C-alpha cells in the first residue's frame, strides 16, 4: 500500500521540478531612471536578438543560442549603446543607456525658397516583395528587430516632413515599426542620425500606404550625403493563429540598394532592389 501511494505521488508531482523563469531585464535611461521602450538587444555579428517591450523589458530566453563569450549590444535611438559579455547578462536586472547629444546638423538657409521633393520610392510593385516572415521563423519573437530599408542620396540640405510606407498583409491586426535613418560610409549603414524615436503602427490586414507626420521631430539632413532609411519590426498583434505574413513591395533594380538584417547587431545584407518607402521633404538648394 505504501509503495502504491509513493508511485501515485510521483505520478502527479512535476519531476524534475520546473525551473522558475528568469526575471526580465529592464533597459533604463541612465539620467532619469525611466524605462526605455522598444530598445534593441542583439548579439554582435549573429542573427540572435530581440526588442524590448513597451515597458523596456526583455528576457534572456529571447537570446537563446548565444554563447557565454558573445557580446550583447543594447541600443536605442537617441542613446549611446551598451555592450555586455553574455556571461554577465544572466545576473543583470538592469542595463542603463546614456542619452546622446543631438546628431542632426542644422540647415543653413541662404534666402532661397525650399523645393518640395520626393525622397525614396513611391511606386508599388505587383510582382516582388520583401517578406518579414521566413520559413526559419518558428517562434513568435523571431521577427522582433528585423529591419529593411534603402540607400538614399540627399543632394541638398533637406527637412523631412512626411514618411510613407506601403505594406501588404492579412495575418496581423497591427504591426509596430521604428523608422531609422543611418549615416552611410564604407558601403554600410553606420550610426543613427536621429535623436528621437519615431515609432508608428500599420494595419496588418490591408494593402496600402501608411503615412507618418515627421514635422514634430524636426528631422534635418545635411547635403550632399547618402543615408539609409529603414523600418524595424518592434511588436505585433496577431490576427489569426500562426500569423506570419506582412510584406513590403520592392522593385528589382540594378541602380538601387536595399539593406536588411534580422537582428539589431547582425551584419547587413544587400540586394539590388528598391522598397516602397519614401519621404515628402523640403530641399534647400545652396
């Protein structure tokens, strides 16, 4: 009878005991102590990483596959990045980022009237597209941090007024993106040129343009120079089980370059294509 009771207890008790989930890690502003929403956490030069949630939190489980000797790079628009060896990350509950100074240059106007221009690609291809989902994505957070954009030539000092992005999907109720604008040198995107986070949400179940008013952000670009403008997947609300599909149309083009990466600290890859994203802008000829 005693043996029967022992066997019965063993059959209903968890064995081995389930490990408690690791507590979240919070990304904080060094100066204010406040949470930094949607900060990027990526393993340098590897397709491993995630995006913090709207409260600035992520978990070490989202960095599965990282080695103890790998370097975690934590970053966000408007802040200096922080690098931490993965062996120390499990013991951390906070990672603090220092705000950085304004990076955009002021436009010097010499009395000429600005010219309204379109900067980017305002056409839509019906045949080719960039899909944020791939067949390798098996978990929900795999898409977090995925980023795609295009190389743009800024001929004169320019003020960006409105951003336009074309998406096509059917699975997600909504998808939240970050607009990034990077300096360009040595054939690669470099540091971010923005001092404020530009975050926007698109309807994930329709095909069409989403517009974002950039005037409150006062984004100015010196010219002439090249920059890379991208959108980065931050979060999503699923519309149906196994939600996977959201695309940006692209035109195949030998004279344009698309830059993409799966995670925030991974190396960029390129393609001869032009995604459907553009800016309404004011150009100031000198």
